[in-house]
C-alpha cells in the first residue's frame, strides 16, 4: 500500500537548521510531484515547496516565506524527498507534511518542527 513516512523534525533554536525526509513506497515515485506542506496551530495547511516530476522538468516552487532559506530536493532512486531548512524562525513552527500528487494524492502523517526564539 501507499506510504509516506516523514522524519527529521524536532526542536531547534532560531537560526538553526533541520533536514526533513519523506520516504515513499507503494507508487511510482518519479511520476509524482512531491511537496512539503505545513500547518501551524489555528492556521490552515499551506504549501511550503513543491518539486515536480521529471515529466515536468523537475521544476521547483517555494512559498515566498521560505525562499532563500529552504531547499527541496528529491532522490528518485531512493524514493525520497527532502526539505533542507536553514535560518529557521519561530514562525516556521508547524507540523510538516509530505504530499505526493499525480492522478492521486497521498499524505504522510506529519512531523513536528518547533523553533524556539
């Protein structure tokens, strides 16, 4: 069955870094756009970054709030997508979710990122 398993979340001080990973299985990973979303308490889930499939040139889009600080990447051989987060701010505190989207859409269970100021 389809699985998306996030890891790498945790508690970090403002200005620090974290690297999130999302290991995928149960579908043809390379054919799917892979995204990271986040949801802070009391707020709607928002798109952080997306990296499209090879069919769409692997293009990348970032939310304005993370441009220049976060980097999304994918390893199609390992069926894994990453989110490198640098210069973290308190407002980056949220549950981060991995999403795979093509004809279907799949979600991971989320990983908590807490940035202390």
